[in-house]
C-alpha cells in the first residue's frame, strides 16, 4: 500500500442512486492515504458528464439504477472514454449481468457487502488496469470461453504457446498457413486480446492451456 506521504491519489467517481451509499463510500475512501472521491453521479444518464468534468482513475458503478442501467452506462462510458476503468459494486448481479459487465468493459465486480479491505484492494487493482472478479465469476467466464474454442483452435493456441509461427503450425497440423491465420484471428477475438502473446497469457491465466 502506498505511504501516507504519496502525492498521487487514485481519483474515484461514484455512480449510485442511493445517496447514503455514496456518503458512506466517500467517507471510507477519503479516509485512505492514496484514494479520494472526486465526483458523484446519481444515475447513469449523468455519469458521462461528471466523468468528463472530473476525469477519475476509477469509476465505481452500481448495476441497477433508475433509467439507464449499469450495463448501458458501462457501454456508454467505454464509447466516449476508451481509458475508463470501471469497478461494479452492487447488491445484485446474476451470472448473466456479471458476464455482461465484463463484456461491456468493466474490469472488476464486487458485492456491496464485500469487506472494506477487499474494496480498497480492488480499487487499486482496477486503477492499475488489472481485472478483479470473484473466483466463481472468473471460473464461469473461463468455462464459457473454453466452450467457445474449437478443438482445432485449442491445438493452435497450444502451439502458439510453444513459440511456433503460423507456417510451422500449418506444417504440424497439415493445414494451409492461411487457415492457421484465420483461426488465430478468431482466437484473438474470442479471448478479447490484440496479439498472440496476450492470447497465450490470457489462456494460461484462465486455465485453458498448460504449457510444459
């Protein structure tokens, strides 16, 4: 944890329709040496304007609010501000909603009854660009990704992890290099990454492949 003398604080925007929640979070977060609440929004419709004004490092967002829901708000913030880092904090959250928040671009999810220490750690992780989802959520998401990958895609992913290029993979699997290239493009899309290295790291983290 950063020392009290640190000058750089994590700037937080709270988006929640319950004023008492915002008051309580503000009190708890402003008591930390490295975190400060710099803005509040009572619904998703005003979150974009408040974000533009205060430019926070982390947005803490409820999923269920009057009017525009949390998933819509996440999508809108991501559309306008590519750098936005969002932590969902809610009393609710079905598997579908949690998955939706992840796919929309949220970096983390926590229930509102999570211990303060866990919330603080999650804020710091999200600020650093790290994902923080409960273990059960991570396992669910990993399972869904694994079921989306074909046998051939999984084979190619393992070979990428061994450092093989497309031409070498094609020879090993007895398929055209162009076919391998097409599978790699699909892999990157399904894993939500931009290059081969990220694909291998993401797959290992999710337990989809294990390199010898």
